């Protein structure tokens, strides 16, 4: 069941240091990647991440006091308020699905909205 669109690659980005791209076009509604996750549970583990741990920039809020680290390329897709892809968590089977919401031409950075539907909230790196 786990899969990855052929030709995904990690390269320098105009938005942040690096980002995710694909060597071929990705058609709207195509699955880009299905990523297994590692769940960090409990106040002790999650508070360590929130206090500036290296993983702070890479976690997904999961449920209650849990965080998840997406494996594969899942934690490397950059944020944009006008994304060309979305991510959908699957809580039952513990993975995250990344899917194109528009056609994404080859060589275009794959971008998701980190707020997953709450665009008024600022991301931590844009808060001043």
C-alpha cells in the first residue's frame, strides 16, 4: 500500500533551503507519496520537540498530545499558503498521504499548506 510517485527528488528551493520536486509531471489528484509515521506520544516526548529540538521543523500534530514524524520525504515538503498538494493523515493505519490538488509540472516544487485548512494561522517561521 505504501507508495511514492516515481522521480521525486530533494533539491535547493527558492522558498527555503531545500524542497521536494519531481522529474516528471504530476497529474491533479495523483498520490505523490504515502508515508509511514513515527508517533511521539506523551508530554515528555512532545515537550522536548516543542523546546527547539532539531525535529521541531519536521513534525506533524497527530492527536491529543501526540506528534508524528513522517518517514520517506513526508517531513520535507515546504509550506505555502497557495499549495499545489495536500496531506491527509490516516489515523487508523498511521500514515500520511500527500496528493496533488492541481497539475504539477516537472521541476516545480511540491508545496503543502501546513495548516491543513486553517490559513489564517501563521506558521512558526513567519511569526515575528
